[in-house]
């Protein structure tokens, strides 16, 4: 008899496990055990489900790298005893957490599926049940005694995405996420269709390595027409700032003002890593395509390609935390480590 598949649910908080506080009308987190009792269907799945919960479940807006480390530590602790992991959290910062986890969990050979919902699990019209049940099914998928999915994913509204390709695009629709630069890894309809060609491969014999140091000396600067030199300098002069996501227009373009280029150049000379990332949710930076990006290329901004800002900022935290040398930083950033870049 084949052994039952063990899935670990990690509940961190978010709408999926919230109830309405009627006197104030606000949503607040509730005890995770109630979440399980709200979905008796879970007992019909062909796997064993264990769960752990954050002691104090939180709205994902309150998440920071210490919570990502807590999730990584739970996965590390249960890695040998479980076949797959489903992380429940709020959708607001889910693309950040799941991107971060994709970098923190090197050589992953088991599925880690992030999911949540737009409506609480107890709501009549909830999207939580489908998201949760299908995420568990995906985490439990096996073939030839091996997990089918071997990477960090995000499942929402019938689609499974590579986590570090996603971005939250809607605060209202059930379809809250998009992955505009990479196709969905799976789609749930009458059948669960896995797009195998797009899945990350795992190198055999490589053991899981969990990276727990995330360096938060990073920032994002989003360009807007009319931004002042004072504003930019205020950011570039932040003490200990080590890396900056420079969110540019379109295919990586910025104004060609003399002061802008010289301020950026000086910051780079002083050792700041500046990554050119487009503020568009789809498409790629192509430095040199327009004259408005050619100068950025010449002063050696790091090329963010088609990376999302969520993946860029968490990749910076991870690389800085891993002590990557200054010399190789650009090359490593421009290399796809977990499928985050085309
Ligand atoms: N504010 C909530 C959170 O991110 C929204 C959600 O659960 O989707 O925790």
C-alpha cells in the first residue's frame, strides 16, 4: 500500500481566515482551528493534512522579512516529513513573500504553494474554498514517486503561477493576481491542466538550502513626471543604502537631465547597486532601445529585464544577505536564479 501524502498548511493570517467584528464592522483574524472546521470538504482529499499557525495571525500588510524567515523555518523543519506545503496569507503582500521564499529556498524539490482569498472563508460567496482545496491538490500531485511541482508558486482563482512572476493587480476581483511575463503553470477547469514545459526543474542530489538573512538596506524609487532632485538625493543619501530598484517608464526609460545621470553615476561609484526595472506590469527593460535609456546603460545600471518589482526587491535583499561580492553582484542579479527572469 502506498503511503499517504503529507501536506503541511501554514496559516499566517489574511482574509481567508478572518471574521467580521460586528460592532466595528472591520475584519479581524481568528483562530486557525476554526478555518479547518469551516471546510469539512478537506477531509475528503486523498492526503493527510497537518497545520501550523502563526501564534498571532496577521494581515499581510504587517508582514516583514522576519515573517518570511518564520515561514522558511517552518518549511525547513517539516521538509523531510512532508511532501508539500501550502502557505495561507493575505493577498496584499503575497507576491513579495512568495518571491522572497523562492529565493530563500534554494534547491527546492517539493511544492510550496501560496494562496489566500478575497472573501473570508465563512462568507457565502467565498473564493477561499476553491483556492485552498485546489492548492492542496496541487501540493499533493506526484508522479514516479516525485513531486510534480518543485518550486514556490501562487495559486489564485483557477490559476497556478510561478510566485516570483506575480503581481497583485486587483483589490476587488477574485482574479487578484497576474503574471504578465510568464504563462500560468497550471489551470484548474474541469481538469487540472499542468503546463509541464514551464515548470522549473530540480537538479537531482542537490539538498535544500535555506537562506535566512535578508538585508533590508534597499529601496524602490518610482519615477513620475516632475520628481525633484531633492527627492532623489534624499533616497540616494540614505545611510547604509546598498541597493535601489529604479522603477522606470516603459522599456526602461528615464528623463535625460544632466543632474539625474550624474547623481545616479556618483551613487553607483560609491557602491550603490541600482537596478533598472520597468514600472509596467508586463514587458521588459531594454536599455539602449530609446535614447532615454541609453544613458542609463552607459552609467551601468543593472538590467532588470522583465523582473517584477516584487521579485527585484526581494532578490536584492537575498543577494545582499548572502554576502555576494560587489564584483559579481551585477552578473548574479542579471542571471535567473529561480525562473524570475526570462
Ligand atoms: N488585507 C488582507 C491581507 O493582505 C487582504 C487579503 O487577505 O487578501 O492580509
